[in-house]
């Protein structure tokens, strides 16, 4: 997955345009490497799915 598209989806999560983002396991590592490098990394919640996919959500309060 292209970095520009990943950053666009992250910004949509932050702004509230989307509530969650379903990421397929094939691109999970690409997405994760960008998310963990963000300053507001603790605001992102990744919910693992049974198939290896992940649903990302953006939290107003950072997780602990």
C-alpha cells in the first residue's frame, strides 16, 4: 500500500470523517510502521481480527 494512501486514511480517522479503518493482513505491517512513528500513536487502537486483519480506530483520549 502506498504511503500517501495510508497517511490519507490516518488523517480521515483523526478528523472523524471515518470511525474505523479495516486493514487487511497483507498491508498491516506497512500501516503499522507508519502509525507507530506518529506523535499521537497512543490515540490509535488496533483491534485484531480472527483472519489476521486489523480494525484501526482513533481515540480522543490516549490509551495507557
